[in-house]
C-alpha cells in the first residue's frame, strides 16, 4: 500500500527526475521448494557432489551385478544337484538357496531404489526424499545420505556374509568331501560345486571386508540410527537503497522511498534518510511519514551528495533513503538538543531511549534481549566527543568497548551552519544543535569499523597546553601554529604573517591533517590512528583549532596521504569489516557508510572510483555513503570514538544474532536459547 501511495502521488517532476535502483541480492527462500534460484546454488559444491554421486552410482551398479551373479550361480548349482540326486536328499541346500535368493532379491530391490535416487540427485542437486530444500550445493544431507548408504551397505554385506555365504561354503565343502568318497555326483556337478564354493569364498572375502569396516565405524562412535541434519537459518533481513535528484522535496522522497521498497519487497523496519541542505526537510519528512506511517527513521543533511552502488552522486540537490527489512528486530529513535551539560544530556537521553525500547519490545523475542546491536548517531558538529562519552557511559561502552556507536556529524554544502539532523522521535523532530540517534536491535549480526585515509609521518610531539578541548595552544611547549607550520614545510607562513584575521585553513589543511597515535592494544598488535582536521590558525596566540577533541599530555602528529590512497582506503575499510567479522561476502546484506566530506573534497573527481571499489568490496549489496563533517565509529580496540577525515562503516550480514537451526528432515526449528540446543551441541549432533 505504501508503494501504491508513492506511485499515486506521482507528479511530472517526479517522472522527470532521475532515481536509481540498485540490484539487491535476496537470501529469501521458500521452504520445501525445489526452485531455489541462482543465489542459493553453489555451483562448485554442486559439481563436486555430482562427481561423487556418479562414482557411487557406478559402484552401486557393480554391487547390483555381483549380487545377480552370486545368486544365479547358487541357483544353477542347486538345480544341478537336485536334478542328479533329487530335492528330498538336499533339504539343507534348499534352505540355503532360499536365504541367498531372499537376501539377494532384497539387495537388488534396495540397490535399484538407491540407484534411482542417486541418479535423480546427481541430475537435480537434491533428493526426492528430503522434506526441505533450502539450497543446492554444499547441503550436508548429501554427505549424510552417502554415509548412510555406505553404512547400510556394510550392514547388508555383513548379513550376507554370515547368513548366506559362510553357511553355503561350509555346507558345500562338506558335501564335496562326502560325494567325492561316495561318487554320488558326476564330475560336472562336482566341478560346479567347486566353482560355487570359489565364488562364494570370493564373495565372503569382499563381504568380510565390509564387516571389518562396519566394526571400525561402530568402534569409532558411528551410530546405526540416522543422524539428524541441522542447518543454520539465515536472518530474515534485507537492505535497500534509493535516491532521487528531483527538485521538489516531497517528489524526491517518494521516488527514493519507492526505489528502496522495490529492493526490500516489503515496507522497511527502519530507515536512514539524508538530504542536501537546500531541500525543504520538513516537507520531505512529512511526506515520508505518509508513505511509511509508524516506521522509525533517523538521519541528517549530507555535504553535496551521496555514494550509491558504483556512483558518487553530487547534483545540486539529492535525497537518499537506506532501509532495512527486519521483522524480528526492533529500532527505537530518540533526539535531544544540546544544553549546558552535553555529556549528561547524552547519557540521560540514551537511558530514556533504552527504557522506551524495553516498554515496546516483545519479551518472547530472544533477539531483543540485552544491549543493542549498534547505535546509529547523527550529531550537530562541535560536541560529538562529549555526546559519545555520555552515550558510552549509558551503554557500558567504556575502555573495554561495548555497543558500537556508528554515524556522522550532519553537514551542509559549505560549513554555513545549514546542517540539520532529524528522527521519528515524538512524531518527528528536526534539530540544529543537538543529536538524533537510533538504537538498532538487529536480528542479524552486524559489524562496524572506522579508519583513516591518511598515514602518520615522523613529525610528532606532545600537547602541552590547551584552551578548551579543540584549541591547541602549545606543542612541546612551543606555539602550536608555529610547530604545525614547520611540520608542513612552511605552508602557512604567509597566512601567519599577513592575515588580517584568523585564517580558516580547513581546505588547505586537507593536505596536512593532524592525528593521534592510539596506544590501546589490538588483536594483531598493530598501531592505529585517529585523524583530526585543523580548522583555524589563531594569530593572537599562534595556536590551532581542530574539529575534534584533544587533551593535554596526549600525542599529536602530522599525517599525509595521496589521492589514490584515500580512494582505496574506503574499500579497504569495508573489506576489513567483512573479514574481521568472519562474514563471507555472500552473507553481506547491506551497509551504511560515512565518508568524510573533507576527504570527498580532497579526492574530488576520483569519487566514482572510490564508489566502485566500495561497491565491489561489499559484493554489490545495497549501501548508502553519506558525506559528513565528522565520523563516529568503532576503532580496532573496540571503542567508539569521533574523528575527522575518516571512513566509518557498519555492515549488516545474514547471520542471525541468535542462532536458529532447522532440522531439514522434520522441518522443526530450534533457537540457540532453547535448552535442546545445548544438548544437541554436547551430543555432537550439530
């Protein structure tokens, strides 16, 4: 109905404007359906399984032939003996023939059924006996069924060996010895019996080998009963993104929302909305609430454009919407304006948002227990560090890490103070000096990381005097601006001498960013940096202001990087997020990316290259890249911090936050929180 509403409210401006729909890989699959689709077919695994099944089919055909030869020889021998001496004289032979024929008949019928099933499975990739078909290629039931057939083969051959072949050999050896003395049978019959004994002996040797293998399996712990196969179910999450450059804000919102929903195939559970500063934000958000009533959203203005798919889009105006469909998750938004105690405001607002969530959550849903998967934050520039500190205190994200806080500082097209942040809190709010955030309880696993596009140089010192958290007066007891100018090779000498007022060096300092080496331990022991963007040179004190907080006693260093390095680093961040989380690329469902507006200006015309590399690193899944005036994210030590000229990303996967298993034989599902789950693990059933 939302999609129909957006189409119904179409206009000429909407039809004329451009919007793009990025292809979204869907992981949805109808249970008990054989039409799994290309996304659920592992062609390499399927080819390997088919090769093994064909080999097994040939082996089964050979066993079928040997059973036929074995029973035929026994019947021929018996008829030959009976024709010579009469049936009444060989009642024991009759019993042995009946046993052999019965077992061989069963074996032939059993093998025919197995041959038909193997042939079908080799051709179609699944067995007709399966009740559930979730994917083809790599299905554990293929190996399980092959092992089960092998076990049945060993059991059947053991029964044949001890119930048919061994008695046949004993009986006929005794019979040959007896008739050789009495001359009861002619030479032809004796020869046939000798041949029969030889064939039976050969067969007994083969079957005894099967018996030995059976003993080995049983001693090794193999159960004779069929082992259940449990498959880990993917989370029912999908991501979508849409954008529009329509001049009319309501029309642009309609088109962007429509494109997003087309990918999701459902109304979103949560949305991140971004617009350039020139749009009528209130009109756009009011239209969005009509299109998606009750759906929580959060977002802010972006600088000049966005990144979607392989494109960096920077028209005069743009609207972009990233949505996630997550019926088992929960998303709570909150918003507040900064007061005198920003840290305290952030802490109390976070606690109120969590209380709001607890009142609305389903207590029976295990996904919604504990802390959020992550917090998406959009803060006004200026007080991000204090806001993060307050939120971290409320979430328990201290020195040892905690809930990931990911997002960016709202931006405009020229640092004119036209930035805004908004959310669906209290029916919809738009702020200028505060913070909007969303507590995201995803049913799927997510992972985030932040990284700098620049590398440290050898030029470094210690902050020895500050005038507020973002104003460095002295480095190594010398004027900070003088030290910084020396580090740059005199780049700002003229500005320090001639400027009639304090010069804004925001653009020039893109080539000479500052940073800090963080000493916290990481898993691989590698050092990491936090980039800081110099803002102004204060001539009266020869000092430097920044867009991030520092403190006396901390290290400060100069960083550097080429355009190519900055372009490549964003895709490296995405690759690291996927790798560090242990996700396989096909498990990635989408991502939210913050690409610093300053880095975007530094790269400029190469932004499309950066978008293409990022798209490839995320496997072509729907992502939205927003250009912000500050980046917040998870550093390698697990702590969420604020930085500048950095890239922050959070990746959504298809892995469940709370594991859910499907018994592919019965269709029963078991959650990780179910006591039976632990019992299955302990019993080695998974």
